C-alpha cells in the first residue's frame, strides 16, 4: 500500500500528459534533442553547399573566419565541427530515451505547435509594424503605409534559391540565430548584468528583450541594404521569438523561426 501511495504521489507531482509534454519539450536537454534535425541538416548544407549562406548567421561567419585564420580549408573542418555537435546531441537523445524522459510521440505535436506559433508571429509582427509605421506617418504628416511585406528572418538570400537550399538556410537561421540572439545575447546578458533571477524582474527583462531584438534585426543589415520597414518587422519578430524562448524554451523558438523562414522562402517565394 505504501508503494502504491508513493507511486500515486509521484504521478501527481509529474502531472498529466500536457504537463509532461510541456516540461519535456522545454527542458534544456529536451531542446538539445528536438533541435538535432535542424543542426544536422543545416550542417550537411554547410558541407555540401557552402555557397548557400544566410547573411545574419553569425555562427557560420565566425566559423568561416576561424577556419581561414587556422588555415583550414575545404569541407573537412565544417564536417568535423557539425559532426561533433550532432554526436553530442544524439547522445542526449539516447540518454533521454533510455530514461523515458522524451518520447517520440511528442515530435509531431511539437512541430504543429511551432507551426501555429510561426503563423501567429507573422500576424502579430505585421500588426505591430503597421502600427509603428502609421504612428510615425501621422506624426510626420506623410502618406500612410499601404501594406506590410513579410520579411524573412534570414538575410541576403538569393531570389533564385532552390527548395532544398531554402530549407537548409531556414534550418540554419532557426538554430544559429536563436542560439546567438536568444540563448546567448538575451540569456547571457540577463545572467551577467541582472543576475540569476533576471527572468523574474519585469523592467530589466523588457529592456533586455528590446535590446536583443534590435540587435537581431540590425544584424540582418550587415550584408543587406537597410530598409526601415523590414527593420521594424524583424525587431517585432525578434521580440516575439524572445518571448517564445522565455515561455517555451530554446527548441520552440528555434523551430518556430525555422518554420517561419521556410514558409516565407519556399511557400511565398
């Protein structure tokens, strides 16, 4: 009876299927497992098609510079780098699976959840951009904006990019940009400047979210000519990706980012 009561108490603490799903898909180890496809396929693209690169992918830019300084050329250094990370992530997948802490049955619901986030982010970012531009046009007494084009979160992508290349670019943007701007910049600055409780302090959190979103948007214009409307739109998208990162974790932000870019680059051309 004591064992049965203990099992019941443990089940109550664990929660139902929804609580388990939310917990497993937002944990750091769960994020490493769920983003393995993003990193693996983008890594293959970096090895097989190095000419296809997202201009805002600071990770790939830094790697290319580091390999060049170290006099490492060709596909081998890229293959070693991505293989090492993919093996680490695969080991995490195996470890979680062996302990029943991440079920494959969550993958499809998770992708559907992120697809819904991608569409919602596009709508909300468009509304926010329109509001900003209409407010500015009213204050400056200029003609109101006629329409808000949806901008890709990837930068400097060729107009004739093919289907496979577009998917590889989107996967890289989703993984690397969320790694740099949300996990690195947002979390890193929060922990460094505010302290371990930075997530629970509203004013510093809003400031960090705004700063990381502006930097995220500005990074796209390193290689892409500046245009105010895409800049505002990407600031809004960065804030939404950041909010999603805070609420649902890195994997949700990375997959939402990637699926949005696929929608823009592939489905909308």
